[in-house]
């Protein structure tokens, strides 16, 4: 569920990538990888905006290590 503050920030010009990245990180499992989070973010951003986020690096590393 989106909080009014986060929704207001997105409407006020926060980037979609940053918004959905923060949402995904907040709900990520303790053993989530960068790939897990990025796939979630990409799905959200791409379904709403004409953007195609990219990522490089060791995607299968744990996010919270």
C-alpha cells in the first residue's frame, strides 16, 4: 500500500525508478538479491512509464549482506 507521502513525492517529481526501488527494498526478503529487487522494480516502472531501467554488476549477490 502506498503511503500518501510516497505518492505525493512521486507526483512531485521523484523519479519512478527511485520510488519503486525504495518500495521494493522495503518489502524485500532478507535473502533477496540485487536481481530480485531489480526485476520487481523493472516490472513496476515499465508497466507504468516508457522507461527501461538497466543494471550492471554482480546481480546474484545478496542485497542485505
